[in-house]
DNA sequence: TATTGTTATACTCTATAACTATA
DNA sequence: TATAGTTATAGAGTATAACAATA
């Protein structure tokens, strides 16, 4: 269709596919960050779907693997998940035989989380799916750009 | 507390604040992208809160400003919002006198969207809040790194 | 008094199906 | 037949408050 040039600011954003455009939005980090994250995350959700696993549960498996015996609320705090919302996620993983919760003898209010053999297998399968996505990203950007992007995002995570 | 070194892969991720760590997760673009976007987005939501405006509504105002007379479903398609979910967002903006919907004479099924004077004022106030956030980001990263980040994210948006 | 895990609940965002009026 | 907008609804993800057991 028509190609229009945005008549604002310096940076010109053009739309070649339709008569409408997003205005100045694609020039802002916050907007582009949100859009690209939604894409990448939706793609990962769909990928994990074949394992009947949600991203939060995958992250919990990684956390428990890295910190055997860690507490449920430690995992939640680390991943930014409310303790109330951890209950269901953990319960489902335990029901499927992926992890165990053992009452800690030192503090009997809390559970110590441990990965079971079946959970280890699930974790390895999930890692392969993640690795495939990461490989697509690295392939698309090139390894150097991919590394720069990760470094920049990590720095941005320390904003404020 | 203690400082532990992850004993996996090459890249070492260390936690200096607690005895637990996220394992290999911070080495992956998908994971870091998600975390940093959540931060930045939550910050922006809180900022827009003083205008009683949600990010999606701000984006709609930008789109209508850039494309006067655009259709409701065009805006939705452009922003990745289902037409069913556009209804409430648009209705609220119209109720507050920010935009008008005029039956298009060419296709009387659709509405042509136009920004009203009050909507223009709201848009300018929202832009100032966005600009403040963008300035904090640019200040934190440095202008060059900020520009590189935007370029990399834009390229990543074209994945697949 | 404070904290871990739990339940109940509510709010937002997102997704789908069915309807109407137009095309 | 197909599309624009609407309605109703259901599913996630996320947030808070209150409680029992334990510290």
C-alpha cells in the first residue's frame, strides 16, 4: 500500500505494509522492550507447552537444581513470585513427582525443596527447548550482538 | 552472607546478597528480557497511574494522534490488542472526552477515531512521564548504549 | 511479635465464541 | 460470505488479607 513518513521529531519511522503507523512509539526503549518480550515469551510458552510446564515452573526447577534444599519462600522471593502464588506451582510439580518438599528440621515452618530424578529429566528437556530459542536469537542477531544485548539488558536491570 | 560461585558452564553468576542463586538463568536473553521488561513496565504503569491511564490507552492515544480517523480495529491490530478488548479501552477514553468515534461514511460498520483537545492534553502529559522514564534509562546506560540497546531490540523484534 | 505456608479472593490482561449491522 | 464492533465469558498472572503452626 502507501508508504508514509512520520512528520514528527528527527527519527523517521515508516510503515510499508499499511496506511497507518505507530507514531513515535518505536523510538522508545520501554515500548520496544515490551513488544519484543511479549513475542519471545509467547514463543517460549508455546514451546514449553509440550512439556505441560509453565515458565515460572521451569524457573523453579532451575532454582531448586542450583540450590538443593532451598525453601519455598526463598524461591519465590528470588523469582518475584508471591508466596501465595507459589503454592499451586509447587503443588503441581510435587503431584507430578518432579520435586519433594521435606519439613526442615531446623525450622519446621518451612519446606526444603529437592529435585527428584523425574524432575531432573523434565528440567533437561525444558533446557533443550530454551536452548533452541536462545540459538535462534543468537543466530538472528549474531553471537556478538547477542552478547551485547544480554549485557545491556543486565545493566538495565540495575536501573534505580 | 556467603558468596557462592555457580559450578556450571563457563559464565559464573554470583550472588552476594543471599545464600541462594538463580543458577544459569541470568545468562539467557529470554529470562533477562522478561525480568527487565517487568521492572520497566511496572514502573511505567505506576507513573501513568497519576493520569488514570493504562499503557494500552496511552498507546492508543499515540496511534490516533499519528493516524487521525483511523479505525478501531486498525489500532487494535497495530498494537496487538484483540478487538473485543479494544471496546472497553476506547469506551473509557470516549467517556472521559479524550477521543470521539464517528461512524465512517465510507464503511458504516466501522468507527473513525479522532483525538479531542482534552485527549491531546492528556497525551502530552503522558509523554512527559514516558520521557522522564526514557531519560532515566538513557542516563543509566549512557546515550550510546541506550541507542545500541534500542537497535538490538528492534532487530530482535524481527525474529522469525 | 514475626515468619512459613495456606486459603480465599479480587483485579488485570488476554483469548474465544456468538451476536448485530453492515459490506 | 466476510468484516467491524459488541457482549459474555473463561483463563492466566498477580496482589492482598487472614489464618494455623512455628519461631
